[in-house]
């Protein structure tokens, strides 16, 4: 996982959707990212494919005030939609957000 620091903009967060340890072909689907911040607010962002989705990898590039509410463990989860086959949430992932020298 990428190192994240408060105020980071342009950091790419990548997640691989797997079932039984095997990457899922998500090329026909879409995903949204849910981030549970330290202040207990949740932000939701649309994700894009890293390649063409056949590898199950989605990514999001941080912007604006995404990473703004305290260092520590944040929780990330994908909301996945695969037409005709599956619609739901992936497992949760912990992300460590660090502060900066000046904060």
C-alpha cells in the first residue's frame, strides 16, 4: 500500500478485487471507494480501472481535502457493481495515515 500523509494530493490508491485469492474480472463493472476517516466521516469517490478491469484492479487518485482529518488508521472499502453477477462491498482494508513535520 502507498504511504499516505495528511494533505496528500495526487497519491494513487490501488485495490485488487479477489475471490478466493484470485483476481476477479471486473471489466464489465464499476466501483466506488468508501474511506472512513479518523473523525468518523465517510467520503465516497468513484474509482477507475488501473488497466482494463480484467485484472480486478481499481484505483483512485487523492484530491482536495480527501486526506485531512487526523493521523492513524483509516478504513477503506470498495462498493462493487458487476452487472448480472454481483453487487456489494469488498472486505475492509486498513490504511495508515501519517502526519507531517509541520503538523
